């Protein structure tokens, strides 16, 4: 990395934290060999030269490596947080001081500041955006549809300060966007179905080298890491309830079992529930699981999965967390309504008292792996962010031809990323013989 000592526009905790951020970012970089190779090629080819990219991502050491890669490709970059609790303040400082990234993110920022930072990233005037949860693209579309009243205060005020022509130009300038997570992709596909998408999207989450690894192994490990850091509980011997058996839920259930927990899965999809059952987990409705669990974690992408009726049935001391994208999976307003007292008992742990029983809510119901831990390990984000970097290049290469819909990266990109990762891990695989290629392409041979 070359320090360029540009004091870029920013709103961060403290620039003096930059040295620590640099050290930790370099630590992650060691585990990101695929992204490193892409960065080296980008530095030569400069595929994003002159492009302005606004990113709304968790401000972690892994994201820093992605930002440095975009800078190496020639882009100007602005970064805001995709969650008020997920920012690592030292990383933010490092990106501003050493890489000239415009960073607007402070760990623990309130809602007003969070949306002020989104407004600042939009005001940067991006050609491309990168989202984790569709906050930037959602805001741009509210602006484009003239639905300023539906925007959060600071974004609305930023939009209102622009003329109609300036608002149109802000949206028209955007040639495409990438989306990191399941929840964001669901929202963008809903926009595509409504026919309102203003530019093409690449659903990075839908790459196999993203969701099969990041959502499963990354979320599985880092969610437990966050829960354990926040509480220091012993998982062995506990009853752990995992709500949702998608990619994240599979990983979380697998890792909780590995740590010695008895795992119960709740689901709404009969196929996913059947898979959980045949993977050897107990499956039951949340209403039954509520009275059994010592620890609960939601990973559904849905709203109010654990509600007052469930909190009412929980044991004294039950611990409740969420690792799905938004902080709506736990109905904390419902819990507050039935509670007679609440207090902070340690960092990231709030105790609610209901009918003499104590329920511990972790990290305000926000992504616990990012609130109380450091998010996914760099080794898995290597592949996710290789996809992000290549998706930005893909959008620029195909900007004249891509339709305004949600696209996946070509399967060849998955194969390329997986091959680079395997090579970095020193793992070889077989190749098809000519005979096998012919056999697989025929219907009458070898029967
Ligand atoms: N913590 C992280 O770092 C991280 C990483 C990746 C994804 N995510 C987020 O986690 C969430 C899940 O992602 P995924 O990739 O596993 O999605 P997925 O679509 O693969 O799985 C979600 C599962 O939840 C189930 N579900 C929906 N409503 C439910 C309910 N009321 N009760 C029980 N189950 C229910 C669905 O049937 C589905 O099987 C999303 O919000 C995603 O954005 C978080």
C-alpha cells in the first residue's frame, strides 16, 4: 500500500486512530489473496479511472481492502456505514488519511447522523454505488420518484436543497450499482418487478462464491464470536435456537452444534425446515422453542420473528440476538411494552425485566457479528469483495448494454474466484479429460 497522505473530506471519530487502522487493515490483507491479485491487475489496467464510487458498507478492515482496491483501479471513493454499530473508527481514519477515501461513519452514530452520512455519500455525485442493504439505491430511487417525504430527514433535506434538474442529474449520473446482501437483493428485485429501476444492479450476494461462503461460514462463525464477546457465555450444553435455515442459518446452526450447543431451528419454509430436520436439528415453531432456548438468534431477513408472545414464554436469563440485516427481526418495542424495567448490564447487553424474569438483548438487536465482534473473517470476505471489485469493473465494461434489472456476475467469474482461492490455499483439483467432456455433452455414449 502506498500512503498518499490526502486529508479527504470526512466525518469520522478521530484521525489520530489511523495508525491502528492501517495495522489492522494490513493484517486482513494477508488473508485476502484473491483481492490482492485483483488489486495488482487493477493498478496496471486502471479499469475504474475517473469513476466516482459511493459505497455504503460495514466499515471494517476487509472493506478497507476493497476501498484500497477501488482506489488502485483509479476510482474516487466515498464510504458511509451500512449499519450504525458496524464502523471500526480506526479503519475509517486510516482510509481518510492514507488513501484519500471520503469517509462518513462513526461507530454508535445515532439515526440522524447515520442518514446524514448517507446523504453525504450521495452528495458525492457517484457514477457507481456499492450497497449492503440497498440504502443508497433506495434513497436514489425515492429521489427519482419524487417521494422526498419517504426519505429519512437528512437525505430529504439534501434532496430538497437540489433543484429538480439537479435531482434528475444525480440519479442519471449513476450507471449501476452492486448489492452485497440477501436483504438488499430482495428489495432490488422488488423494485425491478415494479419496473422502477433506474440503472442496472449486480447482485453480488447471488454469486456462489459469495453466499455459499460468506453467508454460511462467515456468518456462522462471526455471529457466535459476537455473542460470545458480548456475553462470555459457554455454548456447550446450551439450548440455542436459530430462526431461519437459509445460508446464514445453516452456518450458524452448524457452528453452534460444533461448539456443543443443542440446536433448535425455526422456519417458515417447509423445504428449509425439512433440510434442517435431516441435518439432524430439532425443528419446531418459535412458540414452542421460546420456552426451551437459553440463546436465540434470528437470521431470516424478515420482520418481528421474535415477538412479545415469544418473549413472554422465555426462561429467566434468556439471551436474544439478531444477525439478519436489519434490526427489525426482534420486536424490541413489543418487548419494551411488556417489560417493567430495563437497564444496560454490560457493553452490548441490555436487560429487560418481564414478570420477574430477565431477558438479555444483545447489540440493540442489530447485526451482532458486527456490533460486538469484527464481522466476517478476512479470508471469507476475500471472495465477497473480489466479487464486489469485479462487479464494479463489469458494470463499467457493460454500461452501454446492461438492462435496468438485477444481474448476476457470469458463472465464469465464480469459477475464476474459486480457482484463485484454491490456488492460494495450495489445493489442486482435477480437470475433465477429453473423453469426459465428450461424455458429458452426449446422450448416447457409454450406456
Ligand atoms: N450477519 C451478517 O454478516 C450477514 C451476512 C449475510 C447475510 N446477512 C443477512 O441475513 C439474513 C438472512 O440471509 P440468508 O442469506 O441466510 O437468506 P436466505 O434467504 O438464504 O434464508 C432466510 C431464511 O429465513 C427463513 N424465514 C423467513 N421468515 C422466517 C420466520 N418468520 N421464521 C423463521 N424463518 C424464517 C426463510 O424461509 C429462509 O429459509 C438477511 O437479512 C441477510 O441480508 C447477514
